[in-house]
C-alpha cells in the first residue's frame, strides 16, 4: 500500500509541476 501511495503521489506531483510550467 505504501508503495502505491508513493507512486500515485509522485505521478500527481509530476502532473502538477507540468501544469505550473505551462502557465
């Protein structure tokens, strides 16, 4: 479960940074 939480968190963080770079 911890592994999945870390992976999902990393994906969300990457997508969030991508949106910030777009702006």
